[in-house]
C-alpha cells in the first residue's frame, strides 16, 4: 500500500492530524470494484515512458495547506498522472497548467509538479477531486461518484477556513453542489449553471462560500484554445480578489 501524501502544514497540529487520518482512510478505499481493477491494471502495465517508475495505483488524497481559504476541485486522477504519482494534478499536462498558474498567482511555491517529493508546497490553497481513483476513459459512473462523495464532504469539514472554491469543469461544479446540499447548505433553485468565471455565493453551517467556475485545464481545452493562459490566470486573480 502506498505511503501517505505530503501536504503543507499550517492548519494546527490537531487539524493536520485529522487530515492525515482521513488521507489514510482514502488511500485504503476499495469501494468501487471497476475503479480498483482499472487503477491497479494501469499501475501494473504502465505506459512505456514510465516503465521504470513505481505507480501509486491507489486512491489519491487531497493536497495542500490545511489552513487554506481556497479550495480547488477537479474531476478525478489521470491514469498516468496522479494515479502514477499519488498527488492530485501531478505528472500530466493538466497539472502543468494548474500549478504554473497557481505559482504565478502566489499559491504554489514552484511552477512544476512532477512527483510527491519534488518540493512543491501550496500556500492558502487545497487541491482535491470528487472522484479519487482514475476511471476508465476518465468517466466515473454515477455510483462511483456517489461512493466518493463522503470523502469530499469530510475533507471540506476539515477545511473550515475555505471561503472560495474554484471548480475546474462542470463535473466538479455539480458534484460539489451535491455535497453541499447533502450537508444542508442553501442551494439556489434552479441549480446554478457552470460556466467559465461563473460564480455563486452560498451559505451553510455558519459559513459563507463563493463558488467560481473555470474550464478544466485538460489538453482538449488547452490545445483547442477553449482555455488560454490568460483566461486561466484571470480565474486565480478573481479568486484572490474574492478572498
């Protein structure tokens, strides 16, 4: 079984310990047979470019600063990205875009994220996903999403300072709203629509939160110009202003 993930301290000893305890639970999860089979198959067969590396091949916990006020929610680990490295958005082109932008905005200590021990730390930011295992075709089922929902809900509860949540794509947007609704938050009706730089202000559990939408930094979006570097930088500038 892979060891623990690394995160930037700062949340206080008790909070850090709670985050680590949750992380250990996440990494041991085998709730979804299809995802378990796929993530382990990928880790065993490997991609030729990474044949000499040991793949993580397990659920991927969140990463960042437990004292964060900014939450970043993606979709799921990439088969040869986070499923290989064991850290969210690490080891693939989406992560290259994300951490370079976070570095420019002052949330990341360096612009690259290649492996768990590369020295990267986040300041005032936490990166996570609604699905913790790499899904075939990058398409989790509804059941798999629902099985994972409790991890995101419990993680959010351990990040009490979060005030802005950036959703990287419509999947994360919908999944996070579903988690908040289950926790008793007031969600407008009709459900707020996802869009690039769309925002919605929410309240619940004695907290206030602004959700901010961004196109996902997938190759499909960045190669086609659906998401440009300038557009992505505007997301993090807006997030910082909201904070």
